[in-house]
C-alpha cells in the first residue's frame, strides 16, 4: 500500500476535477481525499496498491475534459488508512 500526496497544477478548478478524481480513484479501489487549494491547484491524498496508484497518477496528468494540467508535485507519506475517497470543502 502506498500513500501519495499529489498537487495538480494548471487550470484545474471549475472543471469538476475533484468530483471526477473521486470517481476515478474509487473505481480503481483507492481511498483518500481531494480539495481545492487557494492558489488554484488541487490537492489529493491517495492510498492504495502501486498498480492502481500509477494508473491514477497517469489520469491526474490529464484530468477531466476541460482541465489543462501543467504539472504534478508528488510526495510520499505515511499511510492514513482512509476508509473512503472524499471531497473536502
């Protein structure tokens, strides 16, 4: 099990990035959280197996239609043992 914190940069707010990320992550069996940041980026904490994490990170590089992702900052962290994937407001 991996824990990754991902900051998605670019035009990623106002394009349903959080809702789509939640749906995509849940369909891959990942747990975690997603929220908008004041600087216009999106923060994601995700936990799950390495294969699903790689697939999710690949999706984050593109995002939903309407998003223009310019880059990702990814860091490893300790497991938080999330029980679901939730949107924080």
